[in-house]
């Protein structure tokens, strides 16, 4: 491969030979001056310093520490060399009775002269003096420690573990999988319920409300017989009558709203005279005599009223105070006597009181029965779960002229998705909902693009 024009095959001008006497083979016109660098700065020192020799030396030191366990120059000859006699029998006699370790074990042994630091905390035992005195006392008196007693008891009476019968044993007895009592629960009998629940050997007690349905209405309701594709005349007419009643009810509600919102007739509209009379009600007086009469009556009523904010009040005498106190005591005594006579009288009418109590119990029982019947009747009704009220869907009914002769010619009525959605609402699983109406916040702005304008023009 030839060299590029203008360049020779000689080394680069920056290469320095080891021999200072040897000069560069380049001609004088191609020689470059040696770059002088100021190495008293850290940046130039790190950039232009050659540290390959130092790195090689350190790598060699690390290699010796890994393989030999230290520097070779510091090792003795006995650790580095061994005498090879060349006689196997002599070597066997010389090493007879000695267990020579493997070479790999010798390499892995640490060569450091510094011993490992001693873990002082491992030898420190809390209350060691107290425990030592206790052990000496038990040894002197011949007392067996509690741990040793328990161990001896376990050794004398070993626990016999009953081997569980495998489930794949064909000779095992059959039992009802869904029954309340199971032979597999015999091991758990007599044990603490809380312990069994915490160890996951027994299920937690489920709340009784968890198994109750929010509504007793069936998930799929059977339609009326008139909704069949080939119904009888009576069943179809009954379904039509039911649909007619629903429509009549809707019309009545609409008419009621229209009547409430409708503008009244011209006869019922207020005239100017009636409006003025209503506005002036109570402001004008017919005659001066009536006004004077009204003022006299007001004055008499004011005189009859007691003065609340009276400053002066007559002080009661001591005799009056004692008399009031005596009257109060007498009233209290009479009240107590009356209550005692009433209690004594009630003893003679115990039979009538028992009859009254029985009548009250019968009345309460009837009221309770009515309340339970009302609750049962309302249990199947949809509840008010949200702001909207549940509305029954429209009846899926076909008129007499729409009935088909065969099932193939029958056209579907209603939607399965709507039916399921209404069923969820009726069974109180979800709250009644309506489709959200999209309300545009800002008006649409129509912009005619330039390209479209050019075509239209």
C-alpha cells in the first residue's frame, strides 16, 4: 500500500526516540518545533503526563498480591521454591502420616500477619454474673433447669403425629361436599375460633347482610302472555288495555302541566281597577269616625296590658311570705295524698289493667304485622338511590294488525341492552341515569379557507 502524496512512511514528527543522539530522519523543511508546555498547572500535567509505567507497576503489584499473597521480593525462598528429589518412594516415606492440604487451599489461605479483630460484643452476656450464680446454686442444690426438664419431658413422651389421609385414597369414605358438617373439620374441633381465623385454617364469619340481595326481583322477568308472537285473543287484549292505561296516565300528567302553565282566560285576567284596589288595600280610611274608633280601641288595649318595665314594685311583708310558703306546702301534701290514693285504687283494678295491657299488646302486634307487610311490599320496589326517580320502561306490545303468523316473520320490539339497563335500576344495583346532554360552551366559528375561497370564486 503506497503512502499518500506529500507524506512519507517515517514516523510522526512528534515521536521521540530513546537515543538522544539519533536525529529525526525527516528533512529540515518538514521538521516541527517541539511543543513546549507549562506543566506547573494541573490541567496540563494530567493531560500531557505519561503515567503508563506507574499503572503497569501498580497492576503488577496487585497481581502479586492476588496470586502469591504479597510482593515476591519480600517472600522467602522456602515459600517460593521446594526441593524436588525426583524419588516418589522417598517422598512418600518423608510425608508418611502427614495430611498435606491441597494447593488451592494453600492459595486461598490469608498470608497477612495481622489477625482478625475480635468481636468483643459476642462474648459479652447481659446479667452474666447473675446467671453464673444461679447456675452454681442449681448445681449445688441439684436442681434441674427448666429447659432441661422440658427437653426430658419431650424425650420421654414424644408427640405422635397422625399422618393425614391423602385425598387420592380410593378407599376413603364419601361425604357431601356442600353439607354444613364435614369430616375434614374434625381436626379443628375444640380449638379457639380466633386462632383458627388468624392461622387461615378457618374462614372469617361473613356478615349476614352480605348474602342478602338489594331486591327480590328476578333478574330476568317473564313478560305477559300477550307479548308472545302468537298470543291468545284474551291475553293480547289484556296487554293492550294495560298499555292504554299507561298512555292515558301520561296524557293526564301532560294536561295537568299544561293547565298549570296555561294563560288564564280574559274573564279571569285582572283589570286595572282590581289591581289598584289590591295595591291600596288598608291604606285608605272611609271616614274620620272609624279612624277615631280604631285609635280608642288601640288605647284601651294598651291600658289593659301589664306594664313590664315598671320601675317601682310593692315589697311583700313577712306575713305574706309565710302564708305563701304554707300554701305551697299544703298543695304539695295534697298532691302526694292524691297520688297515694290513686296507687291504692289501682290495686283494685288490676284485672282491668291486665286487659288494657293485652289490648295494647294486640294493637302493637297488628301494627307490627302491617309494618312487615308494608316492608315486604316495598322491598321489590325500586328505591331512590340518586337524584332521579326510576321510571318503568315502555311496554313492548304489538297491535293486532302487526302480529305475525310465524316466528321468522316477527319483527323485534325494544332493545336487549335497554332492558338489561332498566333491570339493573329496578333491582337497586345502580341508580337511575339519563343520557348526558351535550351543551356547547362556545359558539362554533366558521372560517372559509383560502383554497376553498379560490374554488368558489
